[in-house]
C-alpha cells in the first residue's frame, strides 16, 4: 500500500492541462515575435542594399583610379626626371579627337586585358563617355602600330556620368572646376590639381575627388 503523502507529492509535481496550454501559447507568441523581427530586419536590409552596393562601387572605382595615378607618378622614368608623369594629349576617340589627361603605366594594369603577358609601357587616357561611363583609352608603346592605330577602350565604371578637373586659383585662394583640361597664359596645357568623378545610378548620385600626384622626382604627397 502506497503512502498518502507520496501520492500527494506526485500530483503536485505534474503539469496541469491549463499550465501546458499557457506554456504553448507563450512559446508561440515568442516565436511569432521573433519571426516578425527577422522579417522586418530583412526588409530594412533589403531596402538599403542598392545604396550600399552603390557606395561600395564608388569607393572601389575611386581607389582604383588613385592607384593608377600613383603608379604613373612613381614610374622610374618619372622619378629620374626623364619623363613627365602626366600630360594632356590629343587622343582619337569614338567622337573624334579629344584632349585627355594622359599617363603611362610601366607594367600595365589588371583591367587592361591582354591574351598573353601584360604589355609594358602602356599609355593611358581617362575620359567620361556618354552612355559608357568612365573609360580608359590605352595602347602600348611596344605595339608595331602604336602611332597609327587608335587606342583600345576599357570601361572602368558604367556609373560615372562625368569627369571634370579642379584647378586651384592661388590669386583668389579658391578652386575652379572645369569640364575640360585648360591651357595656361602661354598656351601650354595646365595640369589640374584634382580629378572629380560624378557617379549616378537611378536616384542615387555622388561625387568623389582624386588628387593628381606630383610628377616631380619625389614621392607624391597624399
């Protein structure tokens, strides 16, 4: 015969039907709240996804242009003083000849695709072409028809809508932005201090500036 106190203790340790239903209801409410939180966070993340991708693209393209200009400024002939780091040249393009900022890359660049080993001494020019974006026109001095054939064209970014040039005016202690390279008082081409890139995609627009490194026989200042 079982002891009465033991039977009473066993009944008290068991869950009643009401307690089980209440626990299930609380767990269901917790899971529902968690799902709503996850879905809302996913919706917020998705709404800002295009903006984040746009900003990442802008940063990547700007950094790459900075890298190209630094490479040109640090080329051995430039540091030795036997070659100018940057010039303005008349380049044959799709719509005729254009005056473009031009520089030389001693070992080329990864975006300048070539079926074999990368070509050395690649002469490059930057422009913003309507409907194309930021374009680099390039050809190598080692090519047999370097002077005869027009340069190849590689799109660095389809989101660049404009490329302009910042000139510092010491007399006025101010900056002036120009759509094309400018000449100085003697008629010679004047190099800008900065390049200004304008990006656009849908309703999103932004501008970045890239410092043109000094082409003197020294490390450029950044």
